[in-house]
């Protein structure tokens, strides 16, 4: 049996993206599993860092019953708040 801390899954991605990923993994001497794991970790870490750099997101809130309205409001808040100097938040 495999490692209980791992999950086996199937993903559907465009052929061109698969070929690029496979070629990149090969150039780096990595398996596809290692490459995809690294890529997903990198993306998640990058997203988390971006959220940390935008403290206004924590105050924006959402409308549970209206996702479209929430996204519209979050977009408007983002546009305004990105004009604020991050140093002002410290």
C-alpha cells in the first residue's frame, strides 16, 4: 500500500500543459509526481503570501447567499485598497 499521508487522484489538464510539465520535470530530473507536488505547493505558498500582503482582505467580508455580489464588492475594495501604501498598514 502507498503512504497513508498521500492521496492518489486523477487530474484532467490540457495536453499542451501536460507536455510542458513533463518536459520541465524531465529537465529537472524530477518525476511528474514530484514536479506537480512542488508546483502546487509553490502556488499555495504564493497565494498565502499575497493574502498576507493585503490585510484589507480580512476586513472585506462576503455575502454567503450571493457570491456574485461578494465578488463585485471584493473587486471594488481591492481596487481601492491597492492604492494604499502597504507601509501604512504596519
